[in-house]
């Protein structure tokens, strides 16, 4: 079995920062892309940031210049550093990873709430 465990969400004021972490555990043979999506009430789940390999990244236009995705392959962990947070960043943030365990498939975390108050 494979699990993704997220941490680091919470309540922050406008302009503040948060760092999310997500660790893959269990029968992880190999990890490809890792990243983050988010879903605000009434909205579809949307891509925030993805990292493949050590440095190939892709960001949503709305977070470019404010968020940074990174990973530690020795720990099978992905991070999302969020700076200059805005109220519209309020959402449940989901970690995702493409992992090989018997076959390649996408796994998802349980989600962590990020609330930006004005």
C-alpha cells in the first residue's frame, strides 16, 4: 500500500507564508512527478504546481512568483512554499504523486486546509 501524508496547512493573514509538506510512504518503489492541486468551495480542483525529476516545474499562472515547489527524493517528500498569500489562495490543498507500486498510478493525499484571512 502507498499513502501520501500532508502537513502544514492552517490559518494565515494576507501577505503571510505557509509551507506544505507531503511524504509518500509504504510500498514506494519509484516516484515520478509530485505536486499540488487545490479546490476552493464551489470550484473544480485545479493544478497549483508540479515537479518532475529534480527541477522540471510547472505552475499555475495565479501562483507564479509567489509559490515554490520542491522535493527531497531521499525522503519521497514534496514541499510547497507559499509566500505573499492572498484570500483567493484559500482552498483545500491536495498532494499528488505518480508512484510505481506493482504499476504506475497517481496517488492523492487527504487534503489540508489553507485559509488566508483579510
